C-alpha cells in the first residue's frame, strides 16, 4: 500500500515503536491519528494532518470510540496499526487481573478493532490491518508466560485475519521484533520480567526508527510477517526443524541468564 494520502491510525503511539511508526507514516504522506492512553502531544503537535487522541484500547468500547473519532476527523480508515502493548506478569504466580489485562491489551484489542473495521473494509473492497506482536509470539519470552501467550495469540489472530479476508481485499501484516530500545525494554523487571536480560542477550537492540523504516517497506510490499531482526527467521526454522533441540537451547539460555 502506498501510504501517501491514506488515513492511518496507530495505537500505543505516545512513545517507542508507535511514535516512530506514526512519524514515519506521516512522513510518507499519510494523515495520522496518533492514539495512546497517555498524552500524545509530543508526537502529534506541530504535524499537519496528524491528530492526537487519548484512547484506551483495553476494552471494546475504547476501540469503538477510537475508530469513531478517527473517522470523524479523517474519514474512513485505510490502515489500522494495533501497536499498543504491555509486558507485566512473570510466571504461574501472575495475578488473574494481570493475565486478563495482558490479554485485553495485547490480543483482545486487535480482535475488537478488527470486529469494527472489517465490515466497512469489506464494503469498500479494501483495508489494511497491522498488529505489533513480537518475536516472543513466534518463539517464546523467557521469564513471562503472559507475554509469551498473548503475543503468540496476536500472531495467530493476524494469520487468521489474513487467511479469512485476504481474498476480499483486506491486507494484514504482523510486526515481530526482538529487542527495541524503548521504555518497555528499559523498564526491565517492571515490564517483561528478567526475561528482558534474555532479549538483550539474544541479539542487537534496534532503535524504534529503524523498526519503523522496515515496517514502511513491508507495508509498501504488503508483506505479512515483518521481522526487523532477520535472525528471528533462522530461530523459527530451527524451532520447526527440531522443537526438542530448540527447547533445550532455550532452557540453556534461561539457565545462563537467569540461573534457573
Ligand atoms: N521494545 C521491545 O523490545 C519490543 C519487542 C517486541 C515487541 N514489542 C511490542 O511493541 C509494541 C510497542 O511497545 P514499545 O516497545 O514501543 O513499548 P512502550 O512501552 O514504549 O510503548 C507502548 C505504548 O502503549 C501504550 N499503551 C499501553 N496500554 C495501552 C492501552 N490500554 N491503550 C492505549 N495505549 C496503551 C503505552 O501508554 C505506551 O505509550 C508493544 O506491543 C510491545 O509488546 C516491543
């Protein structure tokens, strides 16, 4: 999809990957709705054809309100980027509330947005849904069961959307980075547990702007799987080829970094 003149919504765009995506799409000529729980003035202010919206995507009502507001401002949405995400939670002791919140933000938000976008896109004959999952959704997040499970589910939902609606004009992409230099990574234990140390040990940590550049190219190509860290593909191949060997390797990595 050529982004010039398109209407794009990016969630979780007050900082980090979302802010970089919003700025990159705007630079490509899109009108951008910059949405987040927190103030997005630092991203949206001063950009022509950009509007900041305070939105909580952890409920269906929050997604409906965001979509309505965006459509009132710039008309029908061409590309919706469900990027908002949270870490939090660690192992089997994770509280029920934390599990629920992780599913609501990291997975259900995608489902609720798609539920309210797809009918209009089918009527128009086109629409583009992008989500940010994680390499953890293809592999695993050592140290966090909720992150592993919710990101895996996000990848699965994106695949299902592509299969189900791809023949009817709806394009889908799924962004699966490894480490990116954002508050989530910097927050360490508070975000995805000590597994963050594993993320740092697993490979290069990219800047959000580098990720946004890879995403812009992938959207131009309308490619489903967006891997800013190309080595993730090699890990996926290893995992598919010999799951027991891959699991043993993950256990060795966990022992080396976390001592368990
Ligand atoms: N940083 C990494 O290493 C990394 C790696 C893989 C995937 N990701 C994913 O990338 C996405 C962006 O993360 P980031 O690294 O930029 O983190 P970040 O913490 O810098 O940004 C996340 C943004 O999402 C917003 N957000 C959280 N809950 C929300 C809600 N209910 N409604 C609206 N906005 C909400 C936050 O306010 C924040 O601005 C997330 O989905 C994350 O899981 C990050």
